[in-house]
C-alpha cells in the first residue's frame, strides 16, 4: 500500500524528492506493502469475508486520512492479486539472497 521514493511515483509527503528512476537509477523500483495473511487451507468463504471487511475499513474516510497522513497510498486487492504480489517479491529478491549466500534455515 505505501509508496516511497523507491517506487515508480513520487511520495505525496515529499513530492519534490524525485523517485530513484527519475534520479537516474531505472531499475530501482521497490514498494512497501502491508497485507493480511491467513493460514494455508483457510476456507475460501472466510478469506472472502476477511477481504470484504478489510476493504470496508479501508474505505473509511478516517482510515484513508490517517494512512494518507503517513504517506501511504492504498491499493486494496483481491486475494489472487495479493498472492501474485508476494510471488513477484519472492522472485525479485531471490537473486539478491542467492548472491549474498543466504540459505533458508
């Protein structure tokens, strides 16, 4: 949900600070996100209910303002879209982890 100068658009809180891409580092696009996860095997009706309730909370003007005030842009998604985001993040960072010699424990 949140954005900063490593994303592909400028932060509303610091609009005069260029993104990394604008500063000449084209491949440095990273976003900070917050999501709600459930255990594998959680029944789909429950996942859908949680997703609807989270979306409803995020539509609250108070919540929107609070998140905006700390520089977060909301981008509510479906469970499938969020799963895709996580998969993309894993792929994005896999090479860095390998290059650093890190191994799962």
